[in-house]
């Protein structure tokens, strides 16, 4: 049996550190917006190379609050891609704005900059490039278009903690960025969590108010806000894990390189020359994807499909006004992609066993 992922192995590998961190929080008796969250925010901002990070309740809420902080709402349009987690589009709609979808490139599976200009209208206020599967979108041309049209860029970094673009980590290229700490992400909590990263002090201040009822002073709302807070236990856990993230990402890259060396019968994920992939997922492509997945399942190997249907073809998002065929590259990818097991603790022998099983499929 080779599971698609295994979070227990990681816990066991750092159990003493984690147990000490959670005990420290319990002992202190402070669970919301205390010293662990403040320390994590500082450490995470430093890791990304940005000035400010704010812990929030989830990645979805990070995107939602970031958009609100940018002043986006009803009547506005926000451009993103069709092959993302539904969270990206759900967060856009939570603000009252309309999601506009831009197709992706076949090679990187990321936002196609050639098609981006055509998606822009006078109502476009923001672009959300998604650094899908652990790889940065091609940010320079996206930032250039956005600058020329006075549009914000919000990076969706939920799958790309530590990924590089032109020598710097993603998350500090746009005006603002959103991260998720869902347990399976490259940096994962033991529950929900997220963060918003920015270099803009005013945006950081707005984010801080929005996440807690708009409070500047306790019990007095300066603006209308909500409750979306990272909690102390998760922050303490994330502080422990952040110290291991570079090593874990390196282990992911080593396993991905071995897959890419061994696999013979499927289309491999492509690492774009402008950056460094952190392989949140190792996604291959096959025209016989479903049969391949069944072949692996019969051999005790877990796989997953991220994501089996593009956003615009899901029942809840008919309102976006797209039909099958409108975003052909993303639609084709949804039929062909398959994620193989990949996590830092996966043994190299297991990588070889998975690769052998894939290569045996005819
Ligand atoms: C996981 C994810 C999110 C949402 O994060 P949650 O913490 O689950 O709310 C948003 N965008 C992308 C690309 C994701 O992978």
C-alpha cells in the first residue's frame, strides 16, 4: 500500500517539538491572537521576504479578506483561472464581485498571459494568479499588464509556500497574497488556517481590522469586519513546521526529480525556467487517466485528481456564463491530469514502486 499522502509520518518525525509547542500554549491559557500568532506572523513574513503577514481562519478567508482590503465588491470583476480550488472563485463571489476566468497554458497549467489581456474590461479591479501545484505563475508579464491598467494583483499562494519566481519567493510580488495552512498543504496546520501577506502598511492595517470585527480598540468597530483568526495552537504548530519547510520542499523536489527521471509513459509536469517548483502536487497527464488511476488503485497505490472539473463547468458556477469549450486548455487538462503520491516523508523506494507501476500500464 502506498497512500496518496500520510500526515502521521510527519507528526512522528517532529513529535517532541510539536508536543512541547502545544503544551506551551495550553499552559499559557491564551488561545486567540496571543504571542504565538504574533511570532508566527513575523517569522512567516520574514520567510516570504515581505513586511507584513496576518494570520486568518483559512485560505478561502485569506483571499476574501485580501479582496475586501483592496476595496473590491459588487460591480467589480476579478480575473482568475478555471483550474483552481473552488475556494478562489468562492472568495471572489463572497465580496459581491464577478469572477472572470482566463484559460491556462498547456505546458505549465498556469495562467496564460497571452489570454489575460482579452479578459480585462473597464470593470476589472484585480487579477488572482494561482501558483497551482507548487509552481509560480509567470508573474512579470502579469504585473506589467496590471500596472498598465491600474489593476491589483493578489497572488493565490495556497499551494506554493516557498516556491520561487526569478530568485525570490512568491507572495511578495503582487500588492497582496493569500496562503492556506490546510493540513495537506506544503505548510499545514492541524486544522484550518491561513495568512495574508503584503508590503503595504495600509493594506496590512485593513486586513488586521477586517479579521476581527473591524476592531481598532477592543469592542469598538472602526470598520465593518468579521471573525477570521488563526488560533494560538495552530500558530505554535506552524512555527515548528516553518523551520522545516525548506528541507521538506527540498525533499519534495528530490522525489519529483526521481519520478521525472523514471516515468516513461505519461506527460511529466514541467518546471518553468523562471522559477523553482515546490511540488505541492506531482501531476502527470495521460489520455487514459481514469484507466491509469484504476490500474494503480488495483496495485494499492493512491492517486487523486486536482481538480476533476473546472470551476465553470460545476453546477454552482453556471452564473459565470461559460459553456463547455470556452476554456479549452483547462477543460482538456481536467480530463488528463493525475496526481501521484508525493510528500517529504515518502520513501524513494516507494517513488520507484509507483513509477514502475505507472510504466507497466499500457
Ligand atoms: C487550498 C486552497 C485554497 C483554500 O484554502 P482553504 O484553507 O482550504 O480555505 C485556495 N486556493 C487554492 C489554490 C488552494 O489550493
